[in-house]
């Protein structure tokens, strides 16, 4: 019998209205555990508890808040190997990436612990004699957090850590595909000196638990990372209740390979950007825009790189690409490849399901050439180990092609030209730009977010997070 992992509401571990079996995508016979599923009524219970706990947490001294966040970060760092293994087991990313994600999560808590002590207000002189004015930031209140399955700990943490740092309470609903990492994080948080109700874990389906959370008029803010389709529903629901909203949604990121690019660097940037994490990153390089002069050489080198990549069980030593998330995602990926070939693309490498020693959802890293930017596969987010090469005449056309999308999260360029790099940084219509780096990979102390249909609302991460997790109060005093 596997263990059943409960919900966490109002400082207590409680049963749900059912359980969900959590299996590894590397081996569908590997049962990680059964995880409680919340009912809609429990969403209301958690919000009521959070409102009560938040009032007490907001009054808590800064050093205690600092200590709580530091303690969480310290334990994550100390247990990164153990928890990274659990994360990779349930999500499917290679073990080194799983350990790295937990280590990054620790850094988020440490960073926002320091931000607790840097919450400085401003004082200015009034235009009226004898009047002082100060502006201060206060907690927004109860924050609903809905996180995705592709980064089951890091994305959740970069929302939870600032929410707690700025004195808010949290109602956390993780993706139902990856409850183990969320539960492990909650178990650490549950042992800290937080008032009851300050942090709550609600595992369960998005269609019921998530929907109840986004529809609630009793939360003050909601942060969501997921698909564009669901993000639009979140925006509509929260707008109707005048609830503050922050959305990170889809992407169709591009990496430009310029005529003067170091091709070895370009291949590594493309490989890491497009295929690490099995391509299941919102920052993945799904479009490779290559200038004609170096197109053939780049494709040859990247194809050779893919031929040497090891695909397999996430926990096996030396594996570079793990399984995709589940059977539905695998089927969708294969359908996209078939559709692209039907639209005129050439399958240069991969495109098929792979068999390994375990029953998992393994797919060969896939490279499609001869694609155009108007093809559906280059317009919509695919979220798999698939990259499409788009040949262009020159750098000017490359930048125009990069911007020809309704998404705008990240973009990259490989070039030795300072002038071209500067033009790219100025003209790329994305929230993050990378020069001579993969499109995937961001720092925790600076803002993260996109433009167009990729993001909505204030930026995440760094000091910019306070724009979402706090409200401004202006105080006038006449002496």
C-alpha cells in the first residue's frame, strides 16, 4: 500500500474528498503515492483560514518573517538531492535538472528573506507647508497561487516566497500532474512559525478546485502560470470580482543564428534551449531562425548533436532528455510532427516514440527543417522536444520573423556583432532577450515576464515582485 498524502488547511493536515494516484512518466508502473483531492467546499475553508492567518502574519515582526523564509530556504538547500530526485521522478526531467530546480527554489526563499529586511518606505515633502507625506507598501492580503507541472517546485516558489515575504497569506493549488513536489514543499513550510491559515495546500483538478479559487471574490490577488486558454479564463473571472491578477501563459520563443555566429555555440544554445527539460519549458527555443549563409552547416551540426543525445529514465545517470509529461502530451507531440510534415516540413531528425527498459513516455528529440513562420507548428505552443528551423535571407528578416507572433516571452541571438546584438535587444518584442545564450535560463533576482499573449499583469521575480504582492498607501500628516 502506498502512502496517502493529505491536504494542508488552516495549519492542519486534512483529508480530501478523494485521492489521486501519482505515477512516474519515466516508468508508469512506479507509483509515487496517492494524493488527496480537495473538494470545492474546502477552497472556501482555506480562504477563510487564510484571511484570518494573514492578519496575524502581517503584524509579525520582520526578523521572524526573515527567519521563516531563511529556514525554508536552508532546508531546501540541504535536501536538494533528495527532493530533486523526487521532482525528477514525478515530472520526468533529468536528475541534474531536478536537483538544480530545488537548489534554485532555495535561492528564491533566501532572496526574499533578505527582501523582508529591505522593505523601505519613502518620505517626501508636501506641496503644503507643515504637511509630511510618506508612502508605504502593505500586504495585498490573501493570494491564490496556481502553478504548472513543468516546474513543480521553482515556479510555485517564486510566487510563494514573495507572497509570504510581503506579509500575505497563500492558498496554493499545484498542477494535479505533479503533487509530490508541492506536498514536500508544504511539509517544510508546515513546520515553520507561521500563524495557522497563512499557508494552505489544495491539491485537486483545475476544473473544480482551480475554478473555485479563481472565481472567489474573497481573495485579494491571484497568480497563475499555465496555458493561454486557461489564462484568459482566469483574467475574466478575476476581473469580474476586481481581484488583482498576474498571468504567465504561452510562448513561441525564437533563437536567431546570425551569419557571423559561432556555430558550436549556436548548436549548444539551440540544444539547451529547445531540448532541455524535454522542451517542456515556457522559455524553450521552439523556432530556430537561421540566416541562409550558415543554415546548412548549422543544421548538420545540430543534427549530429541530437544523434548523440541520450534519452531515457529521468533518474538514470547520463540521461540528457527525459520522458514527456504524460500519454496525452506524447500523442499531441507526435500529432504536431505529422501535421508539420503534412504542411511541407522536412523531418531532419527524430519525430518518433522511443522504447526503453521501462514503460515511459519517451520521444526522440525532433528537428524539422524547411518550415515557414506561417505554419501552425510555428504559430502555436507545442511544449515538447521539437524545434523548427526557419531559413531567412539576412538578420533584418530574422528579427522581423522573430516578432511575427502573438507571443513574446523570450528571444535569443547568436552573433559576434555588437551592432547586431544592440539592434536585436532594442527591437525584439519580448520580455526577456538573450545574446549568445539559450532562451531558457533566467536569474532569480531580476524581473521575469513577457509581452503580448505571453504575460499579463506585473512582473514576477526580483524586486519587481512587490508590485503584485503589495498595495501602496499614501499617508499625510500635519504636525
